[in-house]
C-alpha cells in the first residue's frame, strides 16, 4: 500500500506544461481504489508526464476524444472536467489496465518492468 503523503505529493505536483490535476483540498486517500493499485509512484508520474493533463476534451490524431490524463472513457466533447475528476479517471484507468495486465502477463515481474508495461 502506498503512503498517503507520497500519493498527495504526486497528485499535487505541478509540471511546467501541465494543469494541476487535483484541487489543493483533495485528499488522495478518498480516491476510490488508489490503495489497490500496483503501479509505482514513479510509474504514475511517467504516465502523467507523458500524457499531460487537459481538462477540456480534445480529439487525438485517431479522432478519439480525450480529456484528463489520457482518458477516453465517457468523454463528452465540449464538457470540461474538474481536476478531481481527471485524477479519479486516471486512477480508474490505471486499475483497469492493471486488471488486463494480470490476465495477459500472469508472471511476477520487477516493479520497473511492470511500470514499463503500464
């Protein structure tokens, strides 16, 4: 289980080119499922830094609508989401991919390898 302080540091961190993706008053411990995830904080940072965070939906090169941190589930063109919604969607998507990874790669692997597959 991840330390809530580490989670808060991750959720509150700012990148020059990214929006803050959680309100200052948000408590990471209330994000449903966060304690169940296996991706490391470094892996989450890597994903978030690569994807960026956009609160207003935009079409990707493939024509799919995306919002938050690489989220394509339930995106409504023109509907802006909150930073808290972006963080919640991010954790939900990570948990969904982790569940799929368990089915596809049912072997024990080092954390860095697991993060790379995410």
